[in-house]
């Protein structure tokens, strides 16, 4: 029986709450990016654009933290319980990529 909380076949069915929270974060980030583009088109001052860009970057980092935490609690924990220790190597590679 396939567990819907794991990363089986590199997909994952998310709970309605998790999906909604992640999509809401991405929508806010998307709005921030559109705002930055508009600032650029309207010849906004460089530092003002940089501050908004930094805020968008922080929002994306928060999204990544939330997604990573959910991944560890569900996919990684499930695979470890199932004896699939290779998930640890996958997690390490993912963390290395996130920390670049």
C-alpha cells in the first residue's frame, strides 16, 4: 500500500493545509517579484529595489525552510522507518544545494 505522505516515485500528495500554506507563500512572493519589476520599469532608485529584492529573497528562504521541514517530517521520516537509508544521502545533497 502506498503511503500518501511519502515521496514515493518522486511525487508527494500534500495535505490541504500544507498545500494551501505553500501556495499562499508563493503567491505573496510572486506579488513581490511583480512589484520589483514594476519598480524597475518606473525607474525606482537602486537601493529601494535592492531592499525589496532582499525581502523577496527572505520570503523565498522562508518558503524553502517550511517545505524542507515538511519533507523531513513526512518523506524522510517515512523512508527511514521503511529502512531506506539512502534518503539521508539525498537529504544531505539537497541541504548542500540549499546552502550554496
